[in-house]
């Protein structure tokens, strides 16, 4: 854990509450997305435990209220994680398309996602365990898929094999 980790949770509240009045705060989520996508190929889900604002929020603000039960194995299952990832990313893209490029409306899409996922994190965090949401978080799922230490070598070798065969089958010639 980094020294800043305990203080990152305040950003969840600032975006969720302040974003209602100033939607451009939602763009903070793009910084979070960019950060985890840059780190994930090298460190896996390291971002989750060290720089994730929601992880900090549930660890330091929600933990005292939690029942701290065992997180159900279903929450870690790709059978749950993949549909949640597709649903939330689909929702985000659908809503962004509807904004017609208006900056504040795009920001509000991110604020809405933050409020929705924070509500789910609070619900499961109090009823089950603080990091219950993290078990099926779409960004954690993305980090897991992108690589790093937490990706199985089978997945990496399979992708490398597919990429190598694709390179062999594509021949480019220029006039």
C-alpha cells in the first residue's frame, strides 16, 4: 500500500456527489481508466490494491460497517464478471452516443456510472465484505484480462500463438 492509498477514497465521494452539480468531475474516471490500463500489462491488478479510489473507499471508510463475511466464489467467477463487464461498458457506450458530444452530458455518464457502482459497492460491502464489489469489478476484470503477474501462462501462450500465426499468414507487398 502506498502512503496516498487511504486518501484516494475521498475521490469517490467527490465524483459521486459533486458530479451531480458539476458533471465534468466525471472525467476523473478517465484518468482512473488510463492509469489502470497503463499499469495492468506490467503489474496485473496492482492498481486495485494501491491506487483504486473505490478500493480505498471500501477499505478505509466502509470496512468498519461491514459484516466481513466470506465473499461467495460466484463473485470471482468469469460467468458473473464477463456479463457485468459487457453490461456496464455497453451502458457507458450507449449513453455516450446519446450525449451528442456535449461535454457536460458525457461527464454525467461517468458520474452516473460512479454513483451506480459505488451504490453496489456499498450494498455488498456492508452486507458481505468490504471488497465484495472488487471481486467482480469491471475494471479489475479488464486488468485481469490485460495481463501482468495475475494472468495465467496458458492465456498468454495461446494469444502469442494466435498472433504468431496471424503474422505468418499476412503478407504485405508495396508497389
